[in-house]
C-alpha cells in the first residue's frame, strides 16, 4: 500500500529546476539516516547545516547566488541524482510484503504520544518517542505498510539549561512549523485539512500535518489554529503538560482526532497499534463508530478488540496514566450522548483502584499486550494479571525493543562494517549468524574507527561546554583552557538518559573516595560524561543534575562533565564516541532501555545492571555486568506492630532500596577496578588490548542484529500485526 497524501506548500523555498526535488528530499526524514543525502545539504551551506541540521530551514535561507556555482559542480549534480534515486527506491521498498505475502491485508495505524524522528522535529521527550521514530524508520526499510499518528506540539518538550549553581532551567521554544520538515495535509477543497473533536460544551478542530520517512507517513494533529478558542489552541502546546485536564484533552484529541483523520483520508487500517496507554482514547472513538451504526456496546468493544494491539513501556506505577473519574466522565459526556451508553458503563472499562487508568483501558480493549523486554513482559504480567483472572501463565508477552542502526551508527563504523562484514551490511540485520564474521576481522580497522569517533566526541564536548561556560560569564582565558577538556586516550564512560531517580545517575559517585581513586589515577585515567533531563515536576531528578554539575566544577573538573540540553543530536555523538555505556537502574524498573544498544553498534561496551534488554543481551563476553545480588531486610521486630502498617511498609521499602543501592554501587566499583579499567589499559595503546578488542567485536556481533529495529518491526509484523489482521 502506498499512501497518496496531498500537502500544502507553506515554506518559501525557491529552487532551480535542475534540483527542484531537493524540496521533496528536505521533507522526507529518510535523509536523516542516509549519509549521501545529509552530505548533499551540508554541501549547499556547511555552516548552516552544522548549526541547525534542518534542511527545510536551510533551503529557505540559502543565498540564491549560491546555486550558480553548485549547478556548475558536476560532483554535486551527480550526488543529487544519486540521492533522489535512493529516495525513490526507499519509498518503493516492499521486501517484507514480497517475502510474507498475505500477512497484512492493509496498513498498521501506529499511535504514539511522541515521535523522535530527528532533532529538527522536536516532538519527543526521550526513549518512548525515539523508539517510535525508530519503529517507523524500520517499517520503511522493510516496506512494512505502517503509518504513525501523533500530536504536533507548538513548544514540544522543554529545552534545558543548567545555571552556574547547577539548577535545571526550563525553556520552551515556539516552533515555526513552516520551517520544520512537516507539511499541512491538503483537504479535497484545496485548503487545510482539519477534523473535529468533541470536548465538553464545544467542538475543537485539529489541523492535520504530515511528515514523511521514506515509505512511511506520520500524521500530526495541531489545535493551535484560528478556528479554535485561545484556551483550546493551547491543547497541543506542550508535550507532557502537567495539568490533568489539559493532558486528558490532549489524549482525547490524539485518540479521537487521529481516528477521524484516518477515516477522512480514506485509509482503512488492518491493525491499530497503541504505543503506550496515552493513546487509548482511539479505542473509544472506534467503539463509538460501531455503536452509531447500530452495534451493541459490548459487541462493539469486542469488534474493536479483535484488531487492536497494545505495547506497554513501563513497570513504574507513575508511568501509567491515571485520571480522576469525575474528570473523565465530564469529558466523555459527548461520547455518551452520541452512543446512549452511560458514562459509568464506559469508564468501568478503565477503572482501576478508584481512578481511570489508561493502561487498564488499553489492555481491556486490545487483543494482545506486549512488554518491551523479556523481563519487562514478566514484570508487567505480574502487575496486570488481575485483568486476566482465568489465565494461569504470563498474559503479557515480550517483543524486545531495538534501534534503527543506520540512524545511530557513526560514519567510521559504517565504513568498518562495509569493509569487514559486507558493503550492504544493513541487509544482514535480520541474519545474526552473518555478523560472527566480525570476530575474525583484524583489530586495526575497528580501533581506528573507534578512535576517530571518540576524537569527534571530544571536540563536540569541548564546544558545548565552551558555549555553556561563556553564557555563565567565564573569561577568555578560562574558555581557552577548555580546549584541553577531556583526554582522548582516557577511558570515557557515558551516562545519558532521563534523570528519573530509579535510573540512579549518581550511583557511581555514592562512595566519593572510591570514585576519586578511579577518576584521578594518572596512569589509568577515567572520565565521565553525563547528560539528561529531569521532568519539570521531578525535583529529586533535578537534584541529581545539580550534584553532577557541582562535581563538574570541583576538584573533579575535567573528569566529570555534564552536558545540558540532551537531544537526539547529542545522543548520536555520545553513543558513537564513548568507550563504555553505563546503565544503573534499580531492577526491575527499566522496561527495556535502548541507549546501550546504540552504543554497542558503535563498538562501545555496556556496563549495566541486568535489567531491561541487558538481562537477555549479556552473554558474559560482550560487555560487563553489575551484579550486587539482591538486598534483603530482617524480619520486623515485635515492637513495630504498633506502627501504622503503611508507614512501616514505606520505611521498609526505603531501607531495601538503600541497601540495594549500596550493594550495586560496590559491585559497580569492583567491576570497574578489576575488569573494565584493566582491560581497557591492558595493551600498549588504551582501548586496543586483545581483550578489549575481542569484547568489542563480540558486542557488535551479538547486539547489532539481535537488537535492531528491523528485527523488532519484523517481530511485530509476524507475531502481532499478522494475527490481529487475520482475526
């Protein structure tokens, strides 16, 4: 299936006829993981490209006289033709459909609250959105018929700065959509395409935009348009807004509006995929459609359930979206009016512990529910098993997350794989056995690729810290000293992710003296790079950031660096350049995690708790395991019986977590002291010992294919989408 989506041209882009399809290329995020295409834009204006990485804005601003020289450059013209030819081929890919005839009679509608397709389109906050973006890219690679549905946020997620005292500051951009790689869909009448969404006492209109990723379209809904009251224009203002009414309104616009947009575009999905519970309202809109056609309420629920699938991404209770019942009933009154079904009856589908829980609603109206790692599947089964009272086995299975390899791999590692594995190494991502060839490859090419990517990271960090320090008022002499920040030959450990407390960003620094002994060793230098945002409401997570920022200006300056404003661009630089990727969640609260997979395909070694994907990815030879054992507490004394049981339980949990943190920190230090540091410095050149290179090759060979997004998308197609489409 190939969608034909007419769009409106709103950007002021004037191109010579010889290269007029640069506009087409700029609006297709396929360029973001195709080096030939991205180099083409860098060729046009290197400085602008280095700064913004946004081809739409580049083409708007390019000096018209620049085309005179470019059109005379035969190499540029040939590069342009090759890029356009590859783009067209990507849109026509049908390999999966050709190899699996009949699996999917129609497309998959993939709904997600956020999509991390590229840093130039900031409609994401972190892992969930980046996973959704990688899912879409892999679907395009496979020729899998899938399209995405999300919201277009005027201010996206916040941009982070960290002040001189280490406190996180929140800056909300005001995006000019005309300068982003997204276009408004054109209505049959020729104007903008909008859909109505019923909210209490009024109808809100959502403008539909589209971004393209090769053969995949992602539709975004936007309420910030003149048709709406100013109070409703703000619905799509911020990603993960704190106010509960506004958050519920967002999720209704996404679920209800998304379904209505699909219907109005004439698309008939074979399967509806809910990527986390935020999008669950799509099920109620589909039930409403059927009831309005005369189907009984419970029959309509059963019909919707047959081709709806749900992926849960969190074992953390706070990660499951809940709302007060009265608020939900108020917002479902238009739904109840249309269907004649009392609000109490429909809210019962999602009621859990006295609140309306979107995970509960999703599970009850989906034919299957999956977690995102094997361990997460088991944990989620325990959390939600009460919803399957007759089940005796784990009701929630797992499809482990993977990453879009071409997006995250560095240029030198691309070259290494092309030489040592296959020029078309991407075609081998579904053939794990082929990757074992790397184990016998010479060390020199791998070591050289790693060194080049690490040196680029060091330059990147120096520039970022220089800009941050200049903003804080550092003088020229102090800024010049930053030219030697970080040692390219030191063991460089990276930690970058959302700063939720359960991820324990400061675990390595729990014993400051032991950490200093590692970091300040002049013979075997170690340095740490941290990055990540804490949610504006997460004070504890922000305190972790403050502690790290303060340490980065202490005697450990130069040994600890905190980079502000973590985004996809920074993530690429980090995973491509660090030697070791550190992951220290409090088990089993990490559903999957994918940053370590991105680092592994670049030759970095994981140093991680056996949680999420690492619990199944670690094999004893492809990285390092932090194993502190399991904390246990003594039985409560008889004197405790007079205390409030809930208080006692909370205190016991705190003590258990403290003990587990201590055990895991000690295990982390042992692993660093006895294995990681000695292996890295075990040869004549740091990072080039026989032991280290052997482990790097084992890491790439075992992790790159097994944890690729292509494998993930294929598994969804065969294990989830196909059965749902045929039911």
